[in-house]
C-alpha cells in the first residue's frame, strides 16, 4: 500500500499501470494505432524500394512471382537430372561399344527376319550366360 501511494505521488504509477479509459476513447486509440501501423508499413515499403501499397492484387502478384520462381527452379532441377542421366547413358554406351556389345536402355534397330521388317527397339536386358564374349539381349519394340 505504501508503494502504491508513493507511485501515485511520483507519477510512475500512471506510466507503469495507466488507468483504463472509457470505450469511446479506446476505439479512437485503436484507430490511431492502426493508422500508425499503416504509416510504418508504408515507410518500410518506401525504404525497400517497393512503393506499392499492400492490397490483395499486390499479394497475388507476389504469390505469382514466387510460384513462377519455384516453377523455374523445378524445371532447372529436372533439366539437370535429365542431363546427368543422358551423360551416364552415353558413357555406358561408349564402354559397351568398346567391348563390341550393347548396353541396357540403348536404342537399336531390330530386324524381324520373319516379316523382313526393321523396327526401333530398346534393350531391356543384357545377359552373359554363354560367356562375357557372347552376350544376348532382351528387347522391347
């Protein structure tokens, strides 16, 4: 009790624990706080070089830019993966060619002797049951 009287007399009590105001004043203060916050945001936007006010159209534009950036990044990653796979396939084909054979997933021309027809085919499997110098292949065409 002694401390609260001392706080009232010195004026610290009003700073540390101000009394509540009536409802009309509270609503007015809330609108003033909102206006101050909007002014701070506007000044922050100007400092960052972004002079557009914050609204739904600008938010949607920003969201679109973010999604476009994500799509570009995903496309780039897919391109990198395809490039790695292609390089690995070319390396495997070069090694197989040096041995005089084909490698798995290699595209080849298949001659169907019964029909006398040439078809595009993909080697699905390479088998060395008869020895390393006599491979045979499983194909899909």
